[in-house]
C-alpha cells in the first residue's frame, strides 16, 4: 500500500481563506505535506451549503477516526453544527495573514 501523500494531515479550508491575494493557502499546505478539503463558499444557498458541509463532516469524521491531524483555515458558518451532528468539535483553527504564519502553525500541530 502506498503511503498517504497528505502526511495523515488534512486542513478544512474556507473559501474566503483560499481566495486571499496575499497568501496561497493551498501552496503552503502542499509544502507542509497537508491535504486540503475545500469548504463551500459563504454565498452558496443555505440548503446546498448544509448538504455539502454534512458531507464534509462525514469525511472529517473518517479522518479523525483514523488518527489524522486536522486543522481549520478561515471560518465557515454551519461547519460547527455539521461536525457536531457526527460527534466532532471544530479542529484547531487559524485565520492566517501570511504564508510564514500558516506554515509555522501547521508545523506545530
């Protein structure tokens, strides 16, 4: 079996965080050996967002069950509730302002 390229670490990434002009969140995650789960943007209709967040929560539940390190980059309304429905709390979160800050944060998790 091939090792997991994500390094057994997955970050939930809010759309607004990944759209920053001053910070390439996905590039930092890749350099640090983290996988990314992109969350639906805040402008999605509530019903659609809830369904997508529920699906994301199911995946996060599996990652947590298998011992993955988890992080949240940015914020997404409705995520806390979706995670609670599968018995999880929000993972450690950061709203970074620079690539150096994000990289240092991921390294300490």
